[in-house]
């Protein structure tokens, strides 16, 4: 699975309907609201990612994440994670907390 952050239209921005449906789905623990935005052949991957996200929410109630956490979750390099985290910081979705080995990110 690749992890990329691209905003092509309003529906893909942080205040667009896709993100709002995803947030509602996570709150309710039901992926159904998100599936209307997904092609049928991609549903199994989205369902799997949704279950992973729910499991991570349970394991991590403080909603903090590290570069290493994301490397393991998405099976991508430290450099790739750093690049995506930088995009999310620039979009003001997350913010860095701490320094060095204690560096982690939280939702804004």
C-alpha cells in the first residue's frame, strides 16, 4: 500500500466531504460512509486500512504517532514517512511535539 497526500479538488481537502465522512466513520466505527467515495475494486483495501486505523485508535488513545510507527504501519521508508509527515505539518493537520528520539506528532 502506498501512502500519498494529494489534494485535487474540494472533496479531497481537509474540510471536504471525503474527510468529513472518514472522520464520522472512525467515530462510529463503521466504514460504510466512506465506501461511496471508493471504487468497488478498492473496497477490500479500504476496509483493511479502516480496520487498521480503528485498531491503532484503540492502542493509541493519545492520538500520537512517530515516524517509526508509520514505517511499520505502511511498510515504507523513514524518508518516505518524513516527507508525508512534513506535508501534513504544512497543511496544519498535525503538529510535531518534542525533539530527537522523543519527537512525535499529534492531530491539531
